[in-house]
């Protein structure tokens, strides 16, 4: 009888340890809200990621730390924006975006497109792959339109590691908010 109680306690303890370890591994990273008064938007970014403003044509880029000594690619999230000069539907802007991506990105393949409803309104998204030097990249581009302004939040990772970051990329994209002074 005593052996059964010890076995049950051991099993219960082992289950608690596994639950604790796996829930800690699956916990999302801490996020902080980045606010751009200059461009009129805010977005949540992982606290451990490096943030640069105005880097290579972006309004903002957030770059992940390397995972380990073998990691060579830094996942990233960037925001770009533009004034359109005229009203454009989300469908029209998405078609133009896909066409431009196919023209600019090496071996571009659109995997899937869709729409989300966020606090910023209805947004379109494009999941795609392309080659960047030696890397096969998978990305998520989320399009936000407001009158004659467009913002695109793009998140990229190495193709074989994208699923590790997919929920984070979606969470960050959905956190995008416009403020009064956009562009």
C-alpha cells in the first residue's frame, strides 16, 4: 500500500514538473508597446529585440537576438508606411503589394492571403516565401489602410523556423494601432 502512495506521489510530482516546464517553454515573450509620435502609430514589440528607427527605408525595425552560437539569421519585424495620394481599396492595395513583392523578392511565392479584424479595422495579410542570399525566408506582411495612407507590418524568419515565431508575428501584427498624426 505504501508503495502505491509513493508511486502516485511521484507520478503527480512528475506531471506537475512537466506542466511547469512545458508551459514555461510555450510562454510568449514579454512585449512592450513602441510608440512613434513622428509617424503616428504604435505596436507591441518583444522586449528583448533590438529596435532601430528609419533603418533601410523602414519606419521601424525590431531585430531578434540570436538563439544560440549556431544561429546566423535574426528574425525581424518592420513597419513601412506611405501616402497613397488617393483612396485605394484593401483588395487593390493587396494586389499591388503582391505584384511588387514578386518583382523585388528573389524566388517569391505567395502561400496564402486573408483578412483579420483588429482595433485598427479590417486588415489584409499575405504569407509568402522568398530567397535572400543563402536563406529561404518565410514572411507575414500585414496591410493597414487609413484613408490615403498605408502601413505594412512585415515579419520574417528562416522558412524552417517560421512556425516557431508565427503566433508571435500574428500577435505583434494585430497589436498595430494608428494615432491621430499618422504619416
